[in-house]
C-alpha cells in the first residue's frame, strides 16, 4: 500500500515509500532499449531527424524546467535553443549505458540555466543590490537539482496511463491524501489506492529501465 504522506518530490516520495533507491555507483550498466541505442547512433551520425525526435521526447520537460528556474519565458526559450544546440554538438559523447536520454539533456539544461543566472548578476555599482542579486541567483541555482528531478519525473508521469497519471499528479503536486483524491474524483478509495500502487510500480520500472535506478 502506498504511504498516505508522500512528499512533494516524486523521486523522494518513491524512495521514502520504499519503491526505489538510488543506483549504486558499482551497479551493472543500465539496460538500454534498442530504440534508444539506435537514436543515440543516429545523433552521432548527424541525423537531424534524430535531433527532432529527441526534442519531441524531452523538449516539454526541458522547457518546463527552464521556465521554472529562470522565471522568464523569453529567457527559457533562448536557453532551450542553447541546450539543443549543445545536444547536437555533444551527441558523440552521449553514452546511453550511463544515463537515460532525459537525464542527459536535463543536466545540460541545468548547466546552461546556471550560466544564465550567473550572467544576470549586475556590475557592483551598488554593492548591496549586487549582493542581493548574487544571493538570489545562488538560491535558485541551489534548487536546480530538485527541479531536474521534478521535471524528469514529469516526463515519466506523462508516459503512464491517464487514470494512474492523474491520481499521482494530484498526489505529488497538489499534496492531496488518497481520501481527498477519492472525494474530488469520485473514484472509490480502494480503486485510488490500487491505481496509485500500479502507477508507482510503472514509474519504478521506467526508472530502472531508463535511468538505471535500483529497485
């Protein structure tokens, strides 16, 4: 049964609920789907259609992360373009056995977002204002790891069946109890619980398969 007090972060929720743990550095290489191997090979070969496929798969999660981190749509759009330019440039370095595609792209986005935040800091004509800007940038940059986890999980949630996805989104992001979810949706409490267990199991399988996270 899923615990009735899951925290906001889905990854943390799953770890605390005992449905997954962090992957050990000494664990065997992750199992990679043939489709991912082929996509990685096409990227290395300079196939522009492969880049378009990566954008279709990962672009929404990447843009959501950048928009939340930078707080400005125009900046997020500019950095999004930088991210996928870098994905194209660094395609020969991508090793699907080391990380899932969404994780690899989001870590590039994290680096470019931090770079952008650092560039926002003004020249120290007003030391107090400059200090405030630096501290604000550091605070946001310090949240990037949690945001990467959040948007990576949003990507995986989008791949669940609709009935499971909606319930888990209400659980993770609205922080509703199972009873509250049953009341709001009209779905019987027992069905809510069973769908959430099924959804968490599917998420665990996705993470084990695509990110190499140990069960």
